[in-house]
C-alpha cells in the first residue's frame, strides 16, 4: 500500500531535474474566466437604460462641440483672410530700385492719387469748352473718380503705373546726384502749384533755351497760322475771337487755345493775377485735398510730398538739363525714296531711272510701296541723322545733291534714294527738335536702368518693336489728319497732376500743320 501511495504522490515531472518547472505543482485552471462588465451595463450584465433627459444632454453636448469646432474654423479662415488682405498682400514687393522697395500698398496710394489728379485735369479742361466737348471731358472725370474706388485691395498691376514709379525713383536719384534742392519748402510749393492757374504758376518754370533766329521765325509763322485757323473756325461758329499778337512764336493773350476738333469758349483778356491771392487760394485747396482725399488713401502729408512732389521737381530739372543739351541745328539732307518688295524689282527700277527711261518722281508714283509718299515723288523732306532707318541713314549722308543710290535694303524692303539738297547746319523744325529731346530722354532712362539695380516681375522696358510698315518722318510733305479726343485709358500711366516740365522752345500747334519752309 505504501508503494501505491508513493506512486500516487509522485510528481508528474517524472525524471525531470530537480527544480525544473515540470516538477512544480500546477495551479488548477479556472473553468470560467472573469468578464469585465461593459460600460453602460450593470454588474449582472444587464444594459443600463439612459433616460430621455440624459440623451438630450448628450446630444446637446455634441452639438455645442460641433458648433465650437465650426466657429473655430470660421475664425481661423477669417483670420487668415484678414492677415492676407491687411498684412501680406499690401506688403508684397512689386519692385525694388537699389534696394528701395515699392510695395503693393505704395502702388495703391500712387494709383489712387494719380487717378484723382487726372480727373481734376479733365474737370479743368471741361471749363474751357462748351457743348459736346465739355460733356466728354466731364464724363472722363467721372469715370476716373469711379475707378479710384476699385484701387485698394485690387491684385491687378498696371505695368505703366509701376514703370512711372520706378522711373520716378531714377529721376530723383539723378537729381540728388546733381545737387538739386528738394527740401520740404520746395516740395510744398510744388504741391501747391497743382492748384494754381496755368497763367499764374507758383513755381517759376525753368527757362527754355533761347531759339535761334530761324527757328523763332518758323515758330512765329506757325503760331500766326494757328491763330488764323482759330479765328476762322470761331467765326463759322458765330463766336469771333479778338486778334492776338504773336511774339517769338508765342500767342500773347488770355484767349483759349483751340484744336481743330473742339469748340473753345471765347477767351477775354484778364488782368495780371494777384500772386498773394493765388497763393492763398492754392493753400486753401491744398488743405481741402489733405482732409477730403489724402486721408482716404492712408498717406500722410510727407509721404505725399515724397511720392508726388519730389519726382516732379526731379523730372523738371533733369529734363531741363536734357533740353539744354540738344543743339538747335545740325547737318540735314532733303531726300526722296522709292520702296519696293524685292531686290530684283529694285534693280529694274534703278536701271530705268539711271538709263533715263523714267524720272525718279514717275518711278516713285508707279512702283513705290510707300503709299504715303508715292504720289509726291517719294519726298521725305529734310531729315537729320537718326530720322530714317539706320541702313538708309548710313547712305544718304554720304550722298551729294543729285546722286541716286543703288538699291539699299532695310527691314521694310528695298529702297532707291536720291538727295536733292544738303545743308551742314540747318535749323531743326519743331518736330525734329522734339524728336531729339525724346531720344535724349530715352537714352537717359536707358543709362539709368543700366547702372541701377532694378528688380520687378512687372517691369520690362524692352524697346518698341519695329513697325510693320515704313513710316515717313513727321515733317514729310504729306497732310496730317487730326485725331479726335480719345477716351482715357485707365490701364495706362495716369497723369500725376500738372507739372512744371520746361516747355519745348517751339509753338507746338497740336494737330495743325507746322509752317516749315
């Protein structure tokens, strides 16, 4: 029996080593594992039922959480929009000039004031006219004022306006290098000059060069011809004008200047203005401007003077230097041309002319593709260097009167040239002089752009593309057709108010033909 008991008590490990897990007594496994009660259940496993009040409280809690999340998202979106509209977008840099930034906010302010100034300019022009012309100018003024409302916050950028702002900085830099006085008193008087009448400026215009005798004679003839045209037109309209004396090409009178397409209000001589009254009136208008207009743009007075008055002063002095550097006479040739499309035809026409079969004028009338000059024998008139395409320029100034050139190619076709007269020092006409001034100003800006660091995605002052057709010089003996008053282009550079840029020492009669010998 002891042996049986011993066998019954022997561990299940059998011959396992001492201390092995097989020799350890095994705890009995429970037949059923304990189960953790589920949430919402009683310990007995039965589900706990929620009351209606508890359900409504839970739904309301989730509703509040949802509303809070939605409100947070809305506030976040509004905040992001406000940051974009009032911080990021206004401070976006549209251009830099030598590290000096032009932000979108600067652009908005400049555009706003420029539109205002141009609207007032059209408003003032309307006072000089009656009827349809007056209504037209007033309409333009209204359109410009309405356009001001859409400036701030607009992401569009007028390349022309931005170019004006960049060039303003280039002019200011050049004026500073020349030591031009641009102190606050000078800028203030320049700003006040905007509200002074044109015949009583508060800023003395920079004197223009004295015209040489021949040019003064031509200018006087032009002004007298213009005055005659005004008188005849006014007489036809039943509003005769008083005679106006002309001195050195300038009409001396308070009469309104007319253009062939407009109906001027008859002017009457006025007394010499009292400059103290002019100054007082301008100061009053300026204060009204500061209160009613400038405040809306966010500009303070000093910013306005720097943004508008300073460039006016700089441009006036720099442009005066340019005008003074332009000679009033120079080498010129009187030239005619025949233009055809192919070299073969040009050679045939040249052979006919040189062989005596056709006169130059007859060949021009028969074969020239330049419709503007073919009927007058191909006459281009007197030209200075630079007025014709480079290929023709290089030929005509080497020719003698009576010479006929072999065919010369230009971007427009093949040309046969003849020179009828030559003068080594002939006075420049008004159009020639103005062209020289424009070329000099263009060269100045190109030089400034080259030597300054300018960066902008909206500024790319590339040269104008070559015209598709040959354009004769403006002084060529062909009629000039007057063009009607065009509507203002709101995308172009607005006029930044009246400026005291030195006038060309010519009487420029608008669309009237110049009296040129």
